[in-house]
C-alpha cells in the first residue's frame, strides 16, 4: 500500500485523507487554499476540526460570530502558527482579502466542545533531540486546547538532521506507556526544491517503506515505527497531526535503536553541567 500522498495547489478545500478511504480510520487531513476574494463553506459534520494557518490571513464566520484577520505569517518559516478549532456539527465560512493556505485536521468525536481561536501565544516550543537528530517542535493543538482527540504540532528540522529518532510508534493500547494514535506528516521545504526521506516500518515486516517526500507531500502512519531525515542545506518542515482515544504523546521506541535515547540524555546532561 502507498502511504504517501501529494497535494496539487488548487482553489477551495482538498481533502487528501478521509477516514475509511485511506489507511487511516479516524484522522482526516486536507488543505484549504484561497486567493483574494475567495471563500469556502465547510461543515464539520460529526468531527472536531482544527485549522492551522500555514500562511496568509482569513476571516471565519459561524453562527453569529466572525473572527477577522486570523493569521499573520507569510510562510511556515516565518513564525508561530495561528489556528482555530471547531466542534462537531458546525457550519462555517472561510474567506480572505489576501491569500491563505490552511491545514485541515479532523477526527470523529462523540461529545460537544467549544470553538476557539488561538494565536502564537498559545504555541509551546521545545528543542527535541540533539545534533544530528535535532528539531524545533511547536505544539499548536494539544490538551491545553478545546480539542479532545487531536494533537497537532509543527516540526522544523535542522538541515541534514534526523527527526523522531529513535524510530517510534504509537499503535498498541498499553497506556500510559503507549497509546493508539494515527498520524500524518505533511512536508514543506525552504527552498521549495528540498526533500526528505521518510521511513515507516513494522518489526514483522508487514510494512517496510521508505519514501522521498517533497514540497506539499504527506505520509500516513496508521501503525508502525517512523523516523525522518532532511536533506542538507534545506529547512525541512512537517506538520504532524495525531488522533486517538488518548490525546498526547504516548509512544514507544524501536528497542533495536532505543540506546540512542540514552546518548541524547547524556549529551543534554553534559551541556547543562
């Protein structure tokens, strides 16, 4: 099965992953792209939906509420994200007087929640790993938000470095050490002709894939270990979105490579000394 998908720029909302129509059963992902004067209507149906502004600004209308000028950065490489969150059973309209590109992340939900609009001050940041497996991670939608099943962030990989190493997975219900969480990585690069290598595999060999990922491509992770490496000289970005019954980071490392985590802890401890 091919777990990689490509987005071709087009007006409106393009859903790239639909639950039950791809390898994922809960998580859905798409892109909204609008130019000046464009608008799109969106129904959340039975899902909670988080909208991450990748670049540009938009106006959002629902019920008797209007949020104006949501966004700020021109590209993902120019600051922290603006985002907004919508509960299930909401009808909304998104428009722009500029241009805007939005990542749409959705998951089925069985409860009512409240809409919210979040600015960069909502985003927590952390440097994960050490060179040569270092990345700057922004936590955009998590347990601090109104979302219940979605956890979403942005990763900025140091050029030529790995991300998510040791390879890790979250496909077995062994809480609190590991939970079942579907995930996607959606990639952008600076300059745009950059690329990364995405590995996805299971220990039994049922999944054993290695993809070259380029601008506007994504990889689904229904299960299995995954890790990424970016090309030298290029800033690698990926938006990561997870959905599951348990919200947050509940994952386990590949035991063959788990010793690398001890090296990371040793390096960080020595830096602090």
